[in-house]
């Protein structure tokens, strides 16, 4: 059987099959990259969230342990109770808007206008003032 320079049908069929396999492989690789890239991004977000939550929980446990140890020191219980009471009074004054105007203004000036810092500083100043009055 002689050919006149033209390819037979099996050559064209094989070429089509190879192109289909090649394009299918490219599509499959693209899908795998997309799938694993999305999963890794989601895993990274979950890890970051879990790490932050674990850090916060560890800080809370450490805070509670320090508070528990403060009560265990002989003679320290009364001082801690007085200090907690002073802070409770100061916090109550803030909640009721019955703050000492002078200390409130000082806290505002020291906080450079930041209201959250102002409240924290007021608590500190007022508790200190109450403890020194006793």
C-alpha cells in the first residue's frame, strides 16, 4: 500500500487523542493547584485563629494563677481585698458617671484624648487615691 504523502486516518486519530490527553492533563494539574491552594489558605486562617485563641486562653490562665498566688501569701489577703475594693469603687464611679472631675481631667490629659486609656488611667489613679486614704 502506497501513500501519496498524505497521512492516513489513524495518524489523525492518534493526534486528536494525544491533544485530548494533553489538554486533560493540563486541566487536571490546574484543578489540583487551585484545590490545594484554597485548602492551604483556609488551613492557614484556621491555624491563626486557633493560635490567637490559645494565646488568649494562656494569658487568662496566667492571670488567674497570679491572682490565686496573691491570696496565698500570708498577710497579703487583706491588702488584695482592699485593692480589689478600691478598683471596684472606681469602676462603679465610671459606670454611674460619678467620677471625680479633677482625676477624670488628669486621666484625659495623660491619655492624650483616648477614652479607653482615660478610663484605665482613672481606675488606676482613683484606686491609688482610695488606698492611700485608708
